[in-house]
C-alpha cells in the first residue's frame, strides 16, 4: 500500500501497545480484508481500543494514537 494511504485509517488494537518503541499489533480493514501491522504509540493503548494511523513507517509498521481523542488529552 502506498506510503501515506494508511494515514487517517481507523483500526483496532489486537495485542496491547505498550508505548514508546514497544510495539503492539493492530488490525485495519482495507478493501474488506483484514490487514495486520506492528503499531507504535507514544503512550500505552489496551487491546480492543480503536486507533488512528498517523504515520506509515514502511515494512508493515505504523505509528498510531488512540481514537477518538479524549477531551483534555
């Protein structure tokens, strides 16, 4: 998938993201098919949470943030 085509997509955390450079796994539904990526976030995100892709690192690795963004965050 093109480098920036993933940016803005919403997905689900499958394996908890521990924050920093400690990746978790997320599922994105693209074209009706599930695709799995290693995901990194500044803070921890629990399994089952929704995420927003903010950067594509390439090699099926992405940067994400919690979605929707909570007030006061």
